[in-house]
C-alpha cells in the first residue's frame, strides 16, 4: 500500500512517493505555501525584539 499524507494547504490525500510537490498535493498548493512565506504570514518565534539593533557601546555616533 503506497504511503499517503494530507496536504498541509488543502488537506487532500496525496501520494508521498514519486510526488514532485511533496508534502503538497500539487504545484498550486506548493505555490500557495510559498506565497504565504513571502507575505510573512508564517513567523518563526524569537526572543529577540529587534535583531538589527546593536547594543554595543562601540558606536561612532557618540564621537561627533
């Protein structure tokens, strides 16, 4: 019996083996997921509030 998984987007059953779109059922669902990442609808939790802020005292701004 072939292994099947549920597509994370549409929840239809999809074959795992020989599926170029896995874990998705189709190219459409794969592109929907990619679009969600590019629109930042998915977020990875972090303890950093702003990773671009540098708290070091070595800034040249104080020398002016």
